[in-house]
């Protein structure tokens, strides 16, 4: 069903462009007008001060839900805000229907602070496999698109992750240790070793884009919500990069992964990060 939607006619990129247009429209209608203009009542804490939701998140997800399910009848949406309202929605990732995985504002803290480093993430998946993804940073003017087996682009230009220079210190964006279990904290502390320069991550979607374009060597994350990772992991792998969990197997969007996990510019870098994480753990 997804293949028919994405590739129904040889060389037809119409559906991909329609999804891109829907993502741009949602951001233009609901997110950008509220950037640096949020009222206090439009910002709500969910689980704590590090976990925020705004009117832009909710309205953009509603906008995308209507637009994306219209483009692909029979599909469903698993979005960050819909799952917060009803956790059972997440179960659709294990069902038969095509699933749009949506994070309307990835980097909500940055958005609330009036910064430009946030994005909208959309991925299309079925039976646990991600087929296409869109990463859109409206203020930065960047749209990255990845299609399984067909590569990745940024504003229409092919993306290649490349590889770090031999002997170079690896730049790594990682989960903040304060928001981890004790075992995950020990694993992440393994990144504090010679040859690795780790820092706390910002928007996960933009960190994945940085890996895909070769500006960042790797990520190391300890949480597995599909809306944060599905789009970016496909983007990295289609740009020639690699990803794996602590168990050395690919990340599963439905969950149950051995954490932390990494996405990196190449296989060798991914293995170096996993080795450091295992040593820390």
C-alpha cells in the first residue's frame, strides 16, 4: 500500500511533494506565526520543566493529521500529542495500517525560548519499517527528505554523511544524563573518553540532520519515542550512515530496544560509539 502511494507511477514524485507541501503548510499556519509570540497560557508542562507542549504543537499535529490521512486513505497517525492524550494510540505502530509518525515541534524548549533550532518531523511507516521521512526546519529554511532505498536530500541536494577524518576526535550529541536510568547514565558516561567530544543534544531531528550532512559524527540517545527518531534514522541511513542499539541490532520504532542507541556517519563510527557505551555500562 505504501509502495503504491510513494511509487505508483515510475518516476512519479507527486506524493512525496504533496506530503512536503502538507508539512510546510502546517508549519506556516500553526508554528511560525507563534514563534517568539507565545503567550504564557499557550505553554504547558507535561512531565516536568524539560517536557513542554505549546499551542503550536497541538494545532500543528491536528493540521497534519487531517492533511496526511487525506493524502493516504486508510492510514493512521501516531503523534506526540495524540499519544500524550491517549497512550493506546502508540499501539498503531504494531498494526497493519500505514502509520504517519509525527512530531509537530521537535525541540519545543528551543521553540519556547524563541530559538531557530526546532523542526517538524514526519515519517511514513508500515509493519515496523520506515519508508519515507520529512524533516522541516522552517526558520532555518531547511527541508530534508529521505526515501527508503532512494537516498536523502536537503533542499533538493543529495545528502552524504561521509566519514570522520582518520584520528579525528568524534563529535557526539547525547541525551542529558539527568534524564536517564542509572544504567543508561553509566553507559553515556562511557562517552567521556579520549577521542570523543560529547555534548547534550538539542532537537533530535536536527541532530540527525547534522549527522546526515556530515556536521556531527554521531548521536547517542537513551529514549525511544518513535516520533523523535523514525524520520532522522531513515535520513541518516539513506545518507550512507549507520545506526544500532546497544545490542548491536537496528533500532525498532515500536520499542523494546536495548538503550542507549546510536546513529553515526558510518559503520566504523557507530561501532566506536557502541564500544564506548558498553564500556561505560
